[in-house]
C-alpha cells in the first residue's frame, strides 16, 4: 500500500472566511510509492538470505561478532525479517543500537556510511 507524505508548505484559505482571518496552513501530499516499493523489494531480498549469507551481512554492518549466535539459533533471512528490535536484544543479545542498525537494514537496506 502506498503512503503519502507532505512537503513544501503553502497556504490554503478556508472558503467563506473574511480575508483578515488567519489562513489554514497545509503541506501538499507527495507520493512515496517508489520508496515503498524499494523497501518491499529489500524485505523480500532479506527473506531469501541463507544463514551463511546473513553472516556476510552482519560483517558488513560491523556486527560480525553475532554471526555465531545467529548460526547457532538457525536465524536466516526469513526468521530475521520477522524479528523486532526488542527480539534482537532479548533473544540474540545485541545492544539496542546494534539491533536498530540491523533492523534498518532489514526494513530499508540501510548500511551506515
């Protein structure tokens, strides 16, 4: 499902109001379907990762120290894509910020630069 976001402010006067009345300020909607599609494609690609593939991803995200734990728990891309930040912290012992980094990768493909 596509969502919309708003940017570039403009002023819309309410019909029937006196000209001295304060106008309503709104932002136009911007279609973000392309971004939604990219995120969806990334999530599908993550689901296809094998346990071994995931080890490489963890290395790329500077989380290689957790590869053994993911392997021992048979976490592949399909399992990873269903985990929350809290799950990553409580079940796989990632620090909160590390869990957020991995979660952002799963949801959008983000790799810190």
